[in-house]
């Protein structure tokens, strides 16, 4: 099935013809694009701004910084570029010379590519391995800076909802689970995978429904509500994945009072990790731009979630989630 199409009323950052691939402008100082041509998009056309085998000059980066979120590589270089990211990711995340913002830009590009590839081919084991690498390094990244996860969310928000939402849920789940202090690095990586891939079942839903501008009708909603089960089925086919990843995809729309779907689980029947993913999913869904509506401000979204604490969401997790957004220097010891 084809990858989800960008919303028609959003800035058209993606190439509808698939000949060019967006690369976060804020990651160019890492040198990962040195071997590739870079292009700028102007209307429907792409213009060369950097030849291959040279670094992007500071003047080139400064020229577009704050004006455009992306420059572009050719689609024919896509595989080579993302292989380079995959091999360099661990080093970059540990390099103190690479800024938090630059690290977030590379991680965001990596995550968006993973989601794009999995929506096209959800059975691809190589892409799943890439997702494992991403979430492992995302755990390292979030552990370096208490507010690092917000950079991931902000940088991904330039993109289509499906990509931005997946990155956002991964970032929030890792940040929230890390703050609890009870999970090992491997468990945090699995939790991040659960967040990143929670909506993978939507690749089995008609793109016309996924990208519809406005609320779904009753028939469309019944189709959409099948995506958790589709996601569980897809992820269980991948060997070597922690079981909670498929469970989270299947159960992230369950509710503490048993009013969710698809199984109407309630209370202790809902795994604690699923509760983390569910809270992150709801918050990201409300605060991420969609084609047909403006996002809620963070505070407004938190108020809506608070109204549903002990109905849908875990009260203690909600308190911890709110604390993620507080000034780290003013948190109680």
C-alpha cells in the first residue's frame, strides 16, 4: 500500500513525484550529506544548492535557516544516505560536539524514513532493525537532556500528520517511561518502539479514510477502528520483537473503564506500558497539526486529558507526564 499522502492544505514539503527526499536543515552540520547533492524546493521545482563531495557551507545553511525546514537529496541517494545515518547514529548521539538540536534533526529524519518505509512495506525486517537502532539511540538522546524529547516533537511537526504523530508518540513514551526510573535501557528501547509503531495498522486502512479532511462518518469510523488489530497482527509476524510492542499497537485505544476498543479491556487488564503509549498517543494526537484542524496548545491538551483521568488515563502517569514540561531547575527534588 502506498505511503500516506501529505495534506493538501499544508506546506508541500514533500515531493509529490517522489524524486526528492527532504532532509532536516538543522542536521546539515553533521556532515552526513557531504557525499550527496542538495537541492532547495521552490514551488514545484528543485534547484541545486550544493554539489556532491563537499560540505554544506555555513552560508548555505544560514541562508535557509529559519525560512525552510528542509533541503533535499535525490531519491536515488535515499538508501545510501539513510544507511549512513544508521551506521553513524550511535557515534553522533555520544558526540558532545553535536548539538541537541542537530541530534534531534538526524533522529527525526531517521524516524520519518522508518515510518514511510513501513507504511509501504510493513513486513520488511530491515526496516524493523532500523527502528530498533533508532529507539536505542533515542533513549540515549533523551537521557542526555531532560527536554530533548521536545526538540524531536518540534522538528517533526513540519511534516505530514502520520509521520509527525509517530515521532511524537515515540518521543513522549521514552521521556515518560525514562522519568519513572524503573525500566532498563532495553525496556525503554522497546517502549520507544511501541510508541513509534503504535499506528502501523493504519497502513491497512484506505488512505482516503486516513487523509480525509474532517470527521469520519460511521462506516469510515468502523473501518478506522480496525487499525489496532491490524497493527498487532503485523508486528507479531516480526521475529525478535518484544511482545509488548504488538500488544501496545493492539491496545492503545483501550480505556480504564472498559469503553475503549477493540477488546474493551479495563483496569489492570491494560498493561502499564500500554497506558504510557495511550497517554502519549492522545496528547500527540491533540497537539499535532492535521490537514483539517489546528492543533491544541499543550496546556489545553493537558486539561482535556486531566478530565479523562481514571476514565481512560492513569492518574499517576498523568502527573508524571505533566512534570515533563516543567522547568527542570524548578522541579521539586
